[in-house]
C-alpha cells in the first residue's frame, strides 16, 4: 500500500510505502490510542459528573454503589448466619461436656455444685432475630470463658481421679502368692512350736520352695534383712502409715530403697527363720498395728469382680 502526501504550499509530494506488516502495526497502534483516549475521557467525565451531581451519572453511581453494598451485606449476613449456627452447635456440645463433667466429678469425689460455672445457663443458641456482629462477638467471648472454665474443671477432675488411682495401687489388695490357698489365718491359734495359744499376726500361704512372691501393692522397700524369726524378710511402705511384710523367703530380688509396683516379683517362697516348712508369712500393718490381710485381699477381689461386669 502506497500513501502520497502533497504539500501545496511547498509544491512538494511525499510517498510512504506501507507493507502488510507495517499497515497492521499502524492500525493496531491507532486502535490502542483511541481506546486509551476513550477510557481517559470516560473516566474523567464519570468522575466529574459524580462530583458535580449530573443527573444521569449520579443515578448510575448510586445504582453501582447500592449494588456493591447489597452484595457486601448479603455476603456478611450469610457468613454471620453460618458462624451463628456453628456457635449454637458448640454451645450444645459445651452443655454435653458440662453434663459429663458433673457425672465424672462424682467419681472424683467433687461436689458438682462446686464446679458448675453458671447454674441454669447453657444450651443451644436460640435467637428471635438475626445476630449482629457485636452480638456474635459477645457470644463467642462468653463461650471462650466457659471453655476455659471447663478446661480447668476437667484438669481438677483428672488430678483427683489420678490421685485415687494411685491410692488404689498403693493398697495391698493383690494376693502375694498366686493360686495358693491360705494355710493359717490371722488371729489366735495354737503356736506350732510352743503348743500354746498365740496371736498369728498375718496369713500363711503354704507353697513349694521357690514359688514366686509378688508385691501386694506398689510402694518403697523400707526393710530387707535376715530376721531371727521372720527369716529373709521384706517390708514395703505404701504410704499413709501402711506397710506390708513378707517373711521366710528363700531368695529376695529387691533391696532397701527400691521403688516397686503392684504385682512385681520380689522374692521366692522359703522356710527361713521360725518356720516349720516352705510358706509365705504375709502381714499388713497400719500405724504399726497388725491388721487382718484378708480384709484387703477380699476388697481387691470385689473390685476385680465389679470390673468384669
């Protein structure tokens, strides 16, 4: 394509040769220029009309702004409704947790009235109108406070239950010799050596030499010695002035100061000391006073039976 430009004043002519590529570039550049000029003019006219209150432009601006505000309000309302629903579900679960805490507190020996944060309050969120953002924030803050209170309560309950469990583990309720009946009970009997009436301060478990002896409860070994009458003897302190004694052992596997657990093997049955044959002499002392070990062993049997139900 060839363009001829004539200058009448100078009586001269100019010839411009445009190829296909140059022509396309020129058309594209002209189009972009026109579009840029149009956009600038539209923007300038629109802003000027909005500021000066031109009727048509002002109406368009109000429509656009109102539509944007409506969309924003609708989006916020939908999100608030979803959050309010979730809040209601969380409050319902919190009510279930509070009910569970009250039931478990009884097992921990805690009065439910002492841990109830706000008596008579709670439940699913029910509102007669749509919640505002401020109301939702207030409800969330209250729920956070209640959650912190429930956490503290559950921590106390857990501590109490753990304490009770430890105490149970420290009470001698497990038989020290397995599958062996009692040969001589606690109480008055005829002494096998003197033939006279004497107080038998424990239980005798007759068993073969070397039969394992187990700790009736967890505790600390406070005595491990060869006693003139008890022979190879172990005493275990379980706290609260409660001590168990294991006598006449042939072999001992623990020493003074050892921390042992319930059911741990601590010795073997023997006939050392004042003994007529292989057996375990087992005693339970509270504040140094011998108690009938059968009371403790029967209590352990009852607990085991309840656990199987």
